[in-house]
C-alpha cells in the first residue's frame, strides 16, 4: 500500500440492463488489478478506495455518462479477493469524476496516472490505501 492502477474505457454502471456487459466490465477491472497488484495475497486491513473517472465529454451522446455512484459497486466487487479479502474492508470511499479534456495543474503526477492520460481515452484511476486514522476527522 498504496496501490494504484488505471482501467481504460467507459465504466459499466451497476444497474446496467446488459448483464453480460457488466460481467465483462468487472472482469476487465479485475484483470487490471491482478496485472498490477504486487502482493501474492489480498490485504486483511481496512482500506480507503479512491476512484476517479476521467470521462471524455467529446464522446458523450445525450447524457450517456454513468452516475458516479453506479460505477462504485462493480469496481469494489472486482477487487474482492485480489486487493482485499472482501469489500466490507472498505472503511472510506472517495468517488470523483473529471472531464479528461479539462486543463489540470498537476504537481508530482504518478507514472500510473500519467499512463492513463497518455492513452487519450476515457479511464478510471483507482487507488487503494490503508484506512486513514479514524480518530482524525477531515
């Protein structure tokens, strides 16, 4: 920990009517996590998961952007058994959405996040860290 990776492509929301597409998306996220997870076993500690969806506003068709909260469940499920034992270990969740076409001032960008931007496509940046100190309220 910390652990981060990117998943290229538009996320499929939890409530999608196309269940095959949803299963495919979970598999894509899971395979990306497995490919980047440096440990041999999932952690047993409480964690914070941060998902930032960098969407491409130029490719939106009539508001086709999935709800931010609907992309969380497929991602958290996909990380079960890979990064953490079960998603009950997520004590904190940060969920953000940003237009990939926006201007960003970036100081100290991680190589992982830079790879996401270099694709020129929509992507998720997923970061997992140990649970922040629960006695400190922010």
